[in-house]
C-alpha cells in the first residue's frame, strides 16, 4: 500500500530532493527510499513537534492538523482542525475536532495517549483558560481536563505542563494567543512554573516554580533577566522528566538555557546541562538524554549523550557526521539508529537523515526545499517523527506549494 517512490535526485519544484552528499565515506550512500505525501491541498497540514506519538500503535493512522492560511501569527479566533490520516485507505483525512489553542511550532500538543489504542489528546481554549481534550477516535466520546498538557507519562495517566501564556509572550510560535500572562511583570513568579496533571481526575499540582529555579545560581548570574520554562519531556519509564529553563537577556532579543531533570513529583532536581547553551533533545532510555548543546560555554556545539545521574558521564555522538548544526533528534525503536534533520542550508534544503550509532555512519534520506517565506515563527521545520514500529518517518515540508505531511519508509534500511 505504500507505493509511490520518488527516484529523481534534486527534483525541487514539485517533489522531494534526494540529495547525494559528496563524501560517501563519511556520510554513506543517499538512499532512494519510498516517500509520499499523505496530505494534500488546498488546505495546509502539519503535525509539528518531533517528540510525540503521531502514529497509533498499529501504524495505520497518523495524526495531523489542518489550517487554511500560512505566513502570519495566529489570532485568538483562528482555529485548526484536528484529524487523522488512514494510511490503509488512500491516505483519507478523517476530521476529529477543532481547537483555538495552537501555535506553528508545536501545534496543539496533539498526540496519541500512551497505553491506549484509540484515544488522542490535544489542547483547546475555554473562555479564560486552556484545557485538554481526551477523545476516543472510534466512539467519538470526549472529555475535558481543566489544564492544558505538554508532555505525557508513558502510562498515559499523567502529564506535565508549563504556562503557555508566558511562553507565548517570551517565545512566540511556542505558546498560545488569547489569554494574557497574569505574571508578565514578574521576572520569576512563585505561582507559575511546571504542573503535574492527573489525566483521570483532572487534579493539578505545581511541582516546580520559576522562582525556585531562578534561585539556583548560574555561573555568570541572571541580572535582570525574565525567566520561563519550555520543552518538557518525561522519560520512558515515567520516573523523571527534563525541562529547559530559559531566561531572556536585558537586550530583550536573545536568551540562554539550562536543562534540568527532576523526579516526576518535582523532587530530586539536578542541573543536567548548566552551560547556558542547550537546544533540542530526546530521551534514549530512562537514564540517558541526547541533546544538541555545549557541555560548557567554551566547548563546541554538538550532539552529546548525558547520563541522568549525579556526576553522570557525557559522551559526544556523531561528531563530524551528524549535522551540520542543530537538528531534531529522535531514536528509532531499539536505539540502534537516530533520525535527525537540519535547518535550511545555503540552498534552503532541509536534510533528513539516519545515523547508525555503532558504525558512526550517516544515510541521507531526503532534502526538502524550504521556500524563503517560511521563516521565523511560521517556518516549517521537518521535525522527523518515528512510527511505533520504527518502519516509517514522517516530516512536515512546504516544498510543493504549502506545508503538508510526507511519509518516508525506512524499513529496508533498518531491517
């Protein structure tokens, strides 16, 4: 059923460029893998972030969002349609709901609920607060949790979440418009931070406050910076989670970042990456995090594997092979392979590739053209996501007249 395969290289106008990189010893062979669009216009579709379950447990259904415009910020009245794609029925789009709580980079936190074959979750807005919808895609039954979610635990019974009002003020494209931050003039409020939310009862508890974390010194001091949390992710066993502590410098244009890890109740904190320079990351297993970062302020950027224990080991991964630069990294089930991407190069190509950990080998999958109008808040990163079985990778790309979702079959490469 996964038929169409693009075989021409560097065909940029209407399909995917399968770019061959010159150094075959370093990067391996560019594979002509089967790739196809699984959504189509005139509406625009995307899934957004790379660290959530887009596929159901059978790999038959893939979630997505549909919108009618691009190239501007959302307004509080703009809605997106939540739906799923039936990969076994001609990539049929199945509408599931609508929401006004969304952003370009992370959508509405749409994802399959872990430990469930039929339930999805996504954020929405009701009057003066954000909520989470838990919906059964078979029966249509829907219930509402009175808090939005950010990252889910592996048993699907709890979530951790941050303040989307504050995120929107400090990093547009990652929070939600429509509700002002009540602590906007407080650099590090005690009543804002990270909450743990019970997805059965709806109960929430503030487990980490901005005031607490801002009170943990940084080597160069914070000065008059404004603080916020972003990018939360629970480990595969549900025992710990990581989050980014960010502070905006007095110039108002740039920020620095630390990564913390903590027990799922907010206890047993540790500064996992304290340099001030951390970007994208993923859990490899319950006690290791792969992150694009600088281990210290004078080190080079790269992908590093951190052991989440006191005085844990740090080891660089894919030096000179992964990249160049930052990317959205994700482990394929089994942890033998990493799928990652790049930001647009000088030709505005976003490369998607597989990295084999044991052999230090890279296999180029595709290079997607990103037209110049896709920039800033409404850029379209590819954000490669891996299916539950590891057979497929999906990406978002605007190379063919607007953002759509594309499916890459990697099953023959990974065996």
